[in-house]
C-alpha cells in the first residue's frame, strides 16, 4: 500500500502553483507533441467552424425549413451515438496517433467533396444528408481517439491543462471561423468555406505525422470486441460519479445544445441580421466558451470542479432563457457570451473529472460513452427541436430546453454530496502507481 505525505497531497491539490498565471495556463505546451497538435488543430478547427456555419446556412437557403435544419443535425450526430463504442475499442486497442491521422484524412476528403458539389452548383439536400452522416461516422472514431490521445501527448500530470487548452483552441476557432464564414457566405457563397476547411486539414495532419509518441504496451486483444464494449459500459454504470456526470451531460446535450442548430432562424427571422449576423452570434458564443476554457486551464487541481459543473449548467440554462426572449441583435450577442462560458466550463470540467477518474486501460471506451452523451444525444435533441420550432417557434423551443437544463443542474447539485467521497477516492487512486490511497490521505482529500 502506497501513501502520500501531507506535503505531497497539498502540492497535488493546490489550485494555483507558483509561476504566474500565464505559465500555469499554458503548461501543457511545454510538451513538443502537444505543441504540434495545438498549432495544427488551431488552423484546422477554424476551417471546421467555417464549414459548420456554411452547412447550416446552405440547408436553410435551399429549404427554409427549421425541421430540415434539425434533421441534418440529426444525421451528422446520430452515428456518434451508434458507432462511438467501436471508436472506443479502436482507441484502446490500436495506435491512437494513427487513428487520429486516419480520421483527419477522411474529414479532409469529405470537405473536398462538399466543396466540389457546392461550387459546381449541383449540391442537393440528400447529398448534404449523406455527407453529414459520413462525417458523423468519422467523428465517432475521432472523438474518443483524440480525447484518449491527449494522455499519450502530455501524460497524467498535465492532462487537465491539455483538456482545457484543447477546449480553448476549439473555441478560439469558434470565434474566428464563424466570422470568416459569415463574410464568405454573404459575398461568394458556401462552397469556398468547404474548400477552405478541406485545405486546413493539411496543417493538423502534418503536425500529427511529425510527433514522436512513446508507445505503451499494446492493449489486450484476447477477448471479443463485444466483451470490450461491455467492459467499458459496466465500468461507467458501476462508477456513480462518472455515471451522474454523464447523465447530466446527456440531458444538456438533448434539451439545451440544439439551440446551435436553430441559430440561423434566430439570425434571420428573430434578429433580422442574415448570414453575417449568424457569424457574429456564433462568434459571441465562441468568445464566452474560450473564456470558460481558459478559466479552467488556469487551474491545476480538480478540487471543487463538481460544484462548478452544477453552477455552470444552471448558468447555461438561465442565460439561454434570457437569450430566447431577446429581440435585439446586440443584446442577444451579449447574452451568448455567458451562454458560451457556462456551456464550455461544464463540458470541459466534466471531461476533466471523467478522465481523472478513469483507468488508462479503459480510457478510450469511457471517452466513447462521453462522446455518446455529449454528441450522441444531440441528434435526438436537434430533431425534436426542429420539429418543435416548426410548431412553437425557435424562441419557445430554446426556452423550454434551457429550463430543463436548469432542473438537471439542481438535481445534480443535490446529489453531489452523495458521490463526492467516491469521486475523490477514484481521482487519488488513478494518480498513484501500484497502490490504493491510504485512509488518512482519503480523509484529508474529502474535507472541503
């Protein structure tokens, strides 16, 4: 049995280690592999957000239907729910670097097809559905592989910071990409956004190929894939802290996250701002989300994150309700900043806590379940939101989902004391090689 001294424990749980805010916030970038990943992904994700905005506006321009907007969102995300368990197996049993390279190449090809069809003027709505579904299949392998790959790049010590910086990068791109897409769509059409996205993948693929990853021992493959899938599900089901975090994440993805799919309706019918306004609105969400991710990156311990998951989920719902009632463009833009902040703080904190409690040999499969809750529940929500928006209008639909998210936050907060002890024991256990935490150490960590 291994024990940690009080001094070691204090150091492990310190929220602000010495060195200043900036070095603490960017500490994962001291790893060369993460530097390559970060720089390549930053370029690629700008293109990804350009494609997201262009696709939404293209569907809306071709059909004018909120139901079809929701249906396209459904077709792009339902494969994550169905295929992510296989993606988790691949992430746990094969070379994660090669898995992520493969998903990036596939995404580049799909974006190129999007560009060719749109620029030639031959794009049809059924082709958008097919391409969205294929990209969803790619994401079902990419998300668990990419999330588990963070550990391979930076190790356990800087994992929390790497997750937060990864989210910062994602949302920094969310600020730039929609703004560029709004201008390009308004002036030269959606096709060039798809083309730019396809080209942007070159940067991330080059960075992945330049990495030098020290491989751990190959994952065991003596059992069937189905047994491996069930092992991951059993771990999640039997681990109460992970289970309740994922349930809250799934609820928010189902009832509240579909507001993003309905943004073209807000931009056009409610706020009368067109494609340029859509880019600004999405960029405002990105500003808030970037601030949320940087706030998490400035922390170096997981203490108190459970409470902040509840607070940020509740705040997400409150500000989203206020946004749904706004009919002023700049007020709506301002409200989307705290919406993005709270949304990203909840998502990144949940990701951090789940990875901190997961053993390395199950990490890919646990992150596959995370993918199912985060992205896999979203298609059901977007389909329902599109149908409700056709009947009740987008503002009422968004407000209803936001109220449900607030209810979920309240229930999660009330159950938090019941799972806190087990969560902290798991976090400590995963940080100790070859031993369980001592009773004395556990009692010290459980104290607030």
